[in-house]
């Protein structure tokens, strides 16, 4: 695939912005996958996920940081910051460490039961509130 000069310039600007951000946060170990850098908490002893998320949001224009709940199990939150030109940084954190779990109600649902075809159970309806850790600079 041939890149146009505009695309190449966008990647260069994204890399420059990422390099400036990374220089401001030298204590965060990272590894890369092409133009995505991963803040590697598995390389850290007792990572402070909230602090990592604040570092990712540090200086970001509104809309450049997104939180993405995991589709698998829901206990994980992916935080992603875009620098432009396809250059980004990501972090995977336990959602309970960067957001507050708030029960906003209950609902009755049918679930399978080994002793019967279906049974009704009442369960909590939960919202995850991620401010102020992810503050107004994030969306999603």
C-alpha cells in the first residue's frame, strides 16, 4: 500500500506527539505493536492503574482518550489515547481500579437452572462511573 505524503506527515506528527508524551512519563514501561504502544503493567510491580490512566490522559485534548469496556467478562477496561496518524497508546486495567461501581437499580431476569428449565432471579443493574480518574478528557 502506497502512503501519500499527507498520510506520512500525519504519522510523523503522531509519532512526535507520542514521543513528547513518552518523554514526560519515562517511568511507564511500554512495548509496541507497529504504531500502538502498550503501557505494560505486567512489567511493573504493583501497578497503580489509576495513576497510569491519569498519565495517559495528561495533556490530551478532549476526545483523544477513550475508555473501552471489555466485551469478555466486563471486568477489564481498555484506555486508549490517539496522537494522530494511527499512533496511539493503550493500557488495560481492572475496571474496578479505575471506575466506581454504582448499583442504580434491580431487574428480574430468567436464567437457566440445573433443576428446572428457567428460573427468575433478581440482579443489580450497575453503572460504572469513571470520573474523576478518567475526567472530562475521556469519552466512551
